C-alpha cells in the first residue's frame, strides 16, 4: 500500500471543503436573516394596523363628545344620533381605519346610554380590529344647592336670548320660544288705559339685571321667574308666576299691584316663606282702572293650567372606556 504524500493537493482539498462549508453556513444564515426581516416587517405592519384601529376609536370618541355636548340638556337622546360612521384613508393609500354603522350598537335606558363600536384598522395587507364601549350618563338634579340660582342651561327649554336689555312697548308680547333670557335690564313701558301691556312667557323668564315695570301691565310666566337684580313697579301691575320666583330681594311693594306665585319663593338663593297668593284659577283676571264703573274694567289673560319649569339633567361621557384588543 502506498502512502499519500501529495501535501499540496491535500491542502487544496481542505481549502475547497472549508469554502463549501462556510458557503453552506452563510446561505443558511442569510436565509434565517431574510426570514427574520420578513417576520419583523410583518410584525411592524400588524402594529401599524392596530394603531389605525386605535385611531378609529379616538376619532369616534371625539365625534361622540361633540354629539353629547350638543344634546347634553335634552331629556332624551335617540340612538340615531350616535350612528355616524367614521372612515379615513391615508394620502398614500397604505393605511386606513373605519367604524361603520353596522359596527355601532346603542342601548338606551333612563339615565345611561351604552355605545359599543368595532374599529377596523388596515396597513398595506394587514388588518386589526378593536372593540370599545362608551357609557354616557345623565347627572339628573332634583334641586339646587343653597344660594344657587337656576340658569337657562339648567332646563330643557327652547330659549330666546337677548344679549343686552329688552324694552317692551305698549301691547302684547310673547316670544315664540318657550323661555326668555334677558342678559341686561327688562323694562316694560307705560301701558295706556285702553289696553296696557300683556306679556306671556310659556316657560321660564330669566333676567340678569333689573326688572322695571310701568303702570298697566300683565306679566304671566308659566314656569319660573328668575331676577338677579331688583324688581320695581308703579301702578296697576300684575305678575303671575305658576312656578317658583327667585329674587335678589323682595322689592316688589305697592298697594295697587298684585304678585301671584304658585310655587316657592327664594331670596338670594335661599327659600323664604311664600306670602303671595297662588295664581288664580280661570282664564281671566279682572281689575279696575281707577274707578268702579263697568267701562273701566280691565283683564289679564291667563293661560289656564301652569307649566312649571323642571330642572334638567346633563349628559356626560364616562371617562372610563372599556377596550378589547383581541377581536377575532
């Protein structure tokens, strides 16, 4: 048997085998790296898809806040108000999110509105879904805190708002809105003896400043009367309040005037004894213009049964949102 003594050939063979070995190992590592990179890209796309779904939830939440703010004093808010879908597609068409109508559920109760949504986010060819639940609660109030005066926002009223003062001339005045809110002084001019002033407010009358009334006037408030300033009057003035009366102080004093309050009386926000007579029954209140002759007989028209104002609740979104990230 001959011994192999070609050392150069042996060395060359070893080099070739090592090259082959490292080539195989390198290709394996390259394949592993490529697979890892692909998995990383897939994971990144999935994360971005989930981010889009989160954006859909936040978009709907912002829309929900706006809807609740617009309807916060409504006694009832129908589910149809909340069935507004949201959808946004990015400029590069790579990402989008949407909350469609069929993915919005609404459940109504007396004091709680429950909204459930499913937001779908997409990034390139990946998709993710998130479910979110919102609770809208009604913080109903049955009474005011001591010293607190009610304002227009405390009632479910259609209110006419006068930014400055309001002066009512001789004749009949009744706003088409349920309530009247005067941010300045409320003045009633002199009413002539042929007719005088007849003022009818179907719900509540709010006056931020003073209330000044000349002679021959009938003022009927079917809800509450809230005057933050003083009330002054001269002769033959008749005020009828079917609800509650709120004064800064009771300055309405005259032997020729009558003030009727069926509800409660408050001075500076504190309830005091109601020394006024309730609004008379019937549809007319008769009074005389300075003599006992039949020709001098005058009347104040009354609307019949009263419509006292009621404090309304306020709808607010619960800060806690129930989110489910694991949607099949």
